[in-house]
């Protein structure tokens, strides 16, 4: 008899699991809302559903902001609680602050002066570690049927975090000055007959300039272009000095190939 009961029980459980919709089993527990979607000038009012017997929490933990104050316009159907005390909600709250708001649906009660509506507005004021305050607005709606999530997590705007910061104006000006100095040194070297525009070294120096214009620092650009930092420094020095001063040095040989670099170019550029 006992084995028969176990068999029937197991079969009933299997049928119950099979009858459970896959969408219910796979339903996500956490719904995410980006900061810019709920706060700021570009925000759009986000709707948060609250189901019968299924509370929903709004978490500000991931962005590190502290909840300082909340307003619920219509408390006739939804109760609000937090994981810390808040001014206006709790008595004797000497140090207001919370990180999570819990919403729970109740049977509607009649509150004089408050019209009956299907939705209400929740306003949240937070403060960051630097003291900056932000306001978040959410539309709360009572819902029936199967709950779709248990928590709403407020997250930092990913697109904003991944945006590559633009170079500062001062950095751009300095880079352009360096490029101009290198170009000036190249002009001096060509006029002095130390290299010409067909040389492989000249082509590498043009690549160096291209990497600098693309945003690489001078050391990285030099490595990519296979140009020594010492030669770059000498080109800058050439640009800052007069052509006559360098023509007085021993010269006259032209670079035939990169192998001549150590024997000809470096001695000419050494101060």
C-alpha cells in the first residue's frame, strides 16, 4: 500500500511540474533599470508592478546611493517599507538612510480625499557618497496573474561608463606641438641631405605621426612605427635649433637604408 501511495504521489508531482509553464520557471527574479531611465532630464516614467501576495523590492545597492526620503502618493493599495529608517516614515529617526524599498500589495482601503486609481507615483530622493542628491520617479501599478520579477535593481548607465573619455584640450595642444616639432626636424634633416622622402626611415616617421594623431602617446607611437625614442628626441632638437647650426656638423652622407641609422643618423643628431 505504501509503495502505491509513493507511486501515485510521484506521478502527481511529475504531472504538476510538466503542467507548469516554462515561462514561469524561467522568469527572471531581478529586473534592471538604468539610472538615466528613472532619473535626470532624459528619464521616462518606469512602471513597476506589484502582485497579490508577491512583494517587490527596489534596490539602490549597486549604485551605492543612500535613500533619504520617499513619497507614495496613494497608499490605499500598496504598503511601503525600507531596510533603514527614513524621515517622515519612522519615528525617532536620528540618522535617516536606506538602500532598499519593499512594496507590498494590500486590499484597497478607503482614504478620505484620495481618489481611487489603478496606479500611483513613488518618488525617491537619494544621496551619493559625494553628497550629490538625485530624484527617481516610478509608476506603481497593481497587477494580477503570475509575478514577473521580485526585485528591481537600479544600475549605473553602462553606455556612459564605457564611453571613452575625450582627450583634454591641453593634451591635444601638446600632442600637436610635438607633431609639429617632429615635422620640423624631418624638414631640417631632408634639407641637410641626411635623408629623403623615399627613404624607409621617412616612411616610418610618417607612421609615427599618424599614431600620434590617433591618440597614442609618443612612446607607444614610436614602438609601433619602429622608430627609436632617441631619434625622435633628436628630430625635436633639430626643429628647435637653426639649420645653420646643424649644417656645421659633419654631414654629407645620405641614408641608403635603415642599417645606416646607427653609423650616420645618430652621430649627426648627437649633441
